[in-house]
């Protein structure tokens, strides 16, 4: 999932696993969903984010977060919110039921952009806000990370 903390918009897919092929599908979808924007997307160092085989769309640039620091990625707050509000103390009879619940959770957030903005807001990134038509701010980049070479 990619979320814009400024507008509360999101783009998401529920896929069976994560690898270079599925990340490519996701990036192409985000690029299409936000085709009027230039996107800075904060990502970790997973091999599917760093692979030379990945063909990043023209309107997407990655901002690499430091190793072992999911707390600096506001999208992690969204996953915590979903787990706490829609999965806590629940048992599911199958993976299909888990996927159904996840889809309902994501749809609920799509219909509540103010909630998504609140969850995805990250005070240490708030000063770096690029305006519409230039950046979707999927995850607003931290200037220090750009200067230190985490940007590509």
C-alpha cells in the first residue's frame, strides 16, 4: 500500500507474495493511479526494492530508509492501525477470509481520507511537502536522507 499523508489518497493491491514481479505490478499501479504526480516513495532495503531488474516508472523515485528502522516509514502506522482495528483478537478459518478482511479494511480507509491522513502523518517529515502536480508525497522524504544518498 502507498498512502499520501497530505491528501489521504491511497493505492493498494492484495497480492499472494512479494517479489520483484509483484512489486513491479504495484509500482505500475501507483504510477497510473497518481499519473499527475511525481512520487517520492519511502522504501526499505528489501531486495525487491533494490534490484536492478526493477523498472521504476518515470514518475516514481525511491527514498531508502535506514536499515532496521520501520518506525520512520509512516506506512507502517497504517498497517498497525489495520491490525489493531480490524484483526485484533480475531481468528480466520482460511487465508481467503484474511484477504477478505484486509480488502474490507483497505476499502474502509479509502472512504475515510481524513483518517488515513491522520494515521500516515509523520511529524519528522511534515516540513518537506511537495505540492500537487509535482509530488504525491506517498511518503514525504526526509531531506537528510536525500542528502546522505538514500534517494535514487
